[in-house]
């Protein structure tokens, strides 16, 4: 008899949960009727999904637009070498079904969209992106759905629970009221693989706390871990009378410019300002000589590894009518930053990584410099 046809399989799967003090059949019934949306199946989402697979839930929806990469395998514990190149959401769904064939699993190989929250009792934000978290926070607030949030970078991790419809409401905007682009990345700054498992496990436990009352959820509390010394600290988070919501950014995707086209435009500015007659005018931003301003939105440490000559940091952006060209490591943060501005912005396609790959020069700066110069 297969596990799917064996009614004893799920009873065995959830037996240790049922044995917990205060759990029993009521907890299993609550879990068995719950639907959970997990945004992200990467370093945090993988351990979250692994523990939710055997929790006895009714349905789990997995959202992730990415595919498995070799660099993922050390920390994204749902995947193995044979999965490289496959969509993460689809592979994750297979792994969950293999644990509990009765579990309904929906795999969405797309980016997060607010309408995905509809029909779910809890959302887990495991995308580890400020941009995505703000979208999740707003969508959950509109529908009155609690969401579990976690983040890891380097040796540092945080986890909390937000619920705008709770008796003492709190959401991500109360923790971070200012709109800021994502800072840093696991690829650039590294991440301790086991830290992903530690934070992901806590996040999964928050789901069972919210759904079945198995423990107290971290609502109004932010748990922080320093994995250098493995010290856990807790901070209280409350919505104060001066709490505010950031102005919504634009939903319009900013235009991009290829590295070669930007190089030509900068050369034209340095010379006569005339576009290269051998290249299509559409490749060059619609700006005359002295009409471009390069803004590098990376951290000071990232900028210290080299910038495009003439770049300035975001805080030095002048209030004039020049066309802004936003630069980051890969284009992602520059796109998020561009959406916060009420002026035309063009994003360097592929970021500094693509600029260097094509052989264009960068210049070194002082990491602590307030402005960027040659």
C-alpha cells in the first residue's frame, strides 16, 4: 500500500507533534485545515519548507522565480546536484509531496504578487529582500493575514512575526519605516550555511505557533542572532503614535541601458557631446553633454572595490533635471532605488558585474569618502 493510500502515514508523521503538551487532536485539526504561502525557496525557504512538509498542513504554496544553482547546495537543503538548473519552486514541491502525499502543494515559478496571499492563513516571507518584504507587508495588511519574516547575511540573522490586524498591530514598516534598497547580498558578503537553517527553523516554528498555538509567536518581538558568538537577543517592537508608512514606490519598471551604450554616452560627454554616428541613437540615453549623473547605490564597502568614474552615492544626488543612471552590483538594488524617485532614472543593465565583464574600466575610491571621485 502506498503512503498516499495509507491513512496511518499522516498519523505517524504528526504523532510527535500531537504528543506535545497542549497539542493533541485540536492542534492537528488546526494544522490540517491551514493553508500557508511561502515566498522564497532559497536559503531560508528551504528549511522552512522542510519542516512544514511534515507539519500536517492542508496546503502549502511555494513562490520562487529562480532556478537551483551549484552555489545554493551548501545552505538550500531541499536541493541536490541533480536539481541544478531546475525551478526551485517545482523541486521544493516534489520534496514536500515525498514527505506527505496528502499535502496539497502549489508551485508558482514567478515573483511574488499581492494576489497570491488570498486564501492563505499565514504567509512566510523567506525571500530575504526588503523590496519583497514591503510588498508582502502591504498585501498581508490589506487582507488581515499574519506573516513570518526572516533575514540572514554574513553571520547575522533576524526573525519576527507581523500582523497588522492583531490587537496590538505591528508590521514591517514599523521596523523599517524608510524605503531603502536591498543592501548587500549572500553572493557578495557570504552567509554561514547553518545560520540559514537556524533562522529557517525558527520561522517554521512561528507558523505552527500562529496556526495551532504551539508556542508563543514572535509578534511584536524581533529575535536577532550573532552567529559569530551564537548570542540571541530579543527586542520589543511596538507601533508608536508617530509610526508612518513610506510613500509607495512606482510600479513602473525603469528603463535600462547596456554597459556599452553607457560607455559611449560617457565618452561623448567627455569629448564633444556628439553621439557616435556609427551607433543607433536609441542605444544612447536621451541626454546632451553634461546631462548624465551616475548614482552608485551600493554600500561604501562595495564601492571601495571600484566604481565607474564620476559616480556619486545616493545621498549626494543633486536636485536638478539631469538624467540619473543608477548603478549597483547586478541591477536589482538600482531598480528598487529607481522606483523610489520621482524623476527619470535609467538602470545599468547587469550592474557593475556586467560593466566589468565587458571590459569597461572602474576607478578606486576611499571606502569612507562621502563622495566619489577619481
